[in-house]
C-alpha cells in the first residue's frame, strides 16, 4: 500500500514494461520522500512504466527525473529471448527501439516537463556526471558487466541520506538472474549504504550519513 495515496496520471497497466505495482508504489513513495532534496535518476526506462511512478512523485515535489536508457533493449529483450516484444523492433535499424513508446508514455502522463531523457549508454553518461542525486534507481541491463557499470558509474553520486534502489534482486538463483543481487551486496559491503527495505524484488538502501 502506498503511503502517499498514490494516484497515477495514466493507466499504468497500458504501459509496456515489467514493474510490479507494489514495487512501483514503493518506488513512488521513496522518490516522493527524497525529491525535494535534489533530482532523481533511473537507469533503464524501457517504455516508461517505472518512469511514471518516479516521475509522478518528482512532479508532485517540483523536482526533475533523469531517465537514462539507450532504448535498444537489454539482453533479455532481444529477439529469441523470453522478454522480447516484437512490437518494439525497428526493421530499418535492425534493432529494438523503445524510445517512441517511452516518449508517448511521457506525453500521455503529462511528464514531459518533469523527465529529462538521456538516450545513451550508461558508461558514456557516467564519464562526466557530477550532479548529486537524491535517489538512484538501477534497473538496466541484467548481465553482471552491465549492472556493475551502472552501479560503479552512478552510486557514488547518491547524496548522503539519499536512496539507492535496485530492481530484480533474487538471492536464490532459481528465482532469477544474480547481477542485481550482486550489486546489492556490493553496495552493502562498500560501507556507503545501509539496508532500508525490501519490497518483493525491489531493494531500497540509504546512503550513510558521515
């Protein structure tokens, strides 16, 4: 149950994506509680389902959400994989393209003046990133190399007292891939973050005050 009486600006079930509504509500509440301190960032937007949860919270707080995604799809979204959606395939490019769906989601949700889309690879965006973040949500590529790039590139920019959220954490490998769980463990082992809550597969950590 959302603590903020969550009302979303569009029918969230009509948006392509994989965000569980209970996890989405937890994301929204976390962002709502932090966004008055600074901008929020999500890594891995896909067609904008998680963006709506985070963006609605940021809009209510008069804050900005940076949405970072190259929009060519993660490994599991590619043809032949379990989570491939043929409707996102761009035949001219010979690649996936979720950007048109993402932009349509922002338009329908009234979030075009709240969400700043960064259309590139995480490692490129991280090179010169220097903006402190009140909250960082990592839900990008689930291969270990990709998850490590996201974590190492941006977790250090979470401000003291800020929140790091990681999606698809499965301690038991029979339930899902291990890369998000590995970066969750890295965050705890770093001494920079402490456990805040676990909502289904969504892990919430807080940057330790020093």
